[in-house]
C-alpha cells in the first residue's frame, strides 16, 4: 500500500512539472502574454478582410486572332467591393460601349468585353479589387487584390495585294511578288509547278521578304509559282498558300531609225 502511494506521488509530481513547462511554451508562442493556450493549440490564423478574385475563364494566358470576339469575368464573393479593369498600359477601363468595354450587372461579376480583338490589345489585363467596405478607409481593413491574364493576339495569314497573274520580260531579272502578312510572322517557302524551290545558295533563285527573285528569266521559267506560308508556335500552328501564274513576255527590241538627210542645196524662197 505504501509503495502504491509513493508511485502516485511521483506521477503527480512529474505531471505538474510537464504542465508548467508546456504553460511556459504556450505563453512564449503568443508573444509572452502569459496566457497558456493548452497542449496542441495554436493562435488562430489571420484572414484578409477582402476575398480574393477569380477570373472566368481562369487561365494565365489566352490566345486569340485579330477580329475574334472574347469576354472574361472578374468575380468576387462580396457584392459591396469596388472592382475595375486595367489595360496593358495601366489605364482604367470605364467605358461601357466601344470595341473594348466593361459590362456590370447589379448582382453579377464585372465583365471585360472584346467585340473585335486588335493587335494593340496584346498584353496583361488586370482586375483590381479595393476592400474598402461601405466607405471604410481604415488601412487595417483596406487590402488590394489583383487577378490578371495575358492576352496573346495573333494575326491570321493573308497575302495582301498579291496578284495571282504576273508578267516579266524575258532576259531580265524579275521579282515574283508575294506580300505575306501575319503575326507572328510566318516562314515562307516557294514551289514551282508543285516542286520545291531550293533558295539556299542558289544562283538562280533568291527568297526575299516580298517575293521570289529570279535571275535571267527565260521561257523555261514560265508556270505556276506557289507562295506557301507556315508557322508553328507553342499555342497553335497554321499554314496558307497562294498560287501565282508567271507569264514570260518576249524581249523588247529597240530599233534606232535610219535617219538620212538629203542636201538640197541652196533653196530660194
């Protein structure tokens, strides 16, 4: 019986010492306030007063072509938070009409609308939320949240004012014009009557930015020339082509007239 009492006395002494140590640790965890929080308890996490933003569709980058239409929404949980869109130049979009404008319903998210996308729309668009609820400007309450996306604008391949029937003079150097447009710029290759033209280190053909240069044109160079444009990026790939009929005109001979002056002698008038 005496042994059992001694055992419980020692056990109580150990428990009281552990409780004292844990109390000191809890007190230091909350900044030395002296208020123990108990075993396994931590101070509550501090959450921001303003909820974060969410974009729909939610993606860090979006790829579109020129003249495409596109709309994206900026959503928040709270209804009484001021929300705004900034363009890639940092300007706030406030217009509710136009090619690029905002739309806001009473109980809906703030929408950014692109009726016709242009190359100048490329860049980072940002939705901002200022958490000053009901006009409260307390710096401890006001928090700014940002949500942005990158708009990548591509221009479809086109051939501008390229003429599909072109003529050159035999015996001269000539340029078969092909005006390729597109963003990003495509890679251009040439075919003659369906066969690939090697323009690398060629003494006959040279590929230029505005067409195919042909040296010393002859009747054998007449036929169909295909201007082919192709591009491959991390987000898309496309290709297009145009066929040009090249006609060879015969050389133009320039004759010098044989002018002979007959001496009529003295003529009295």
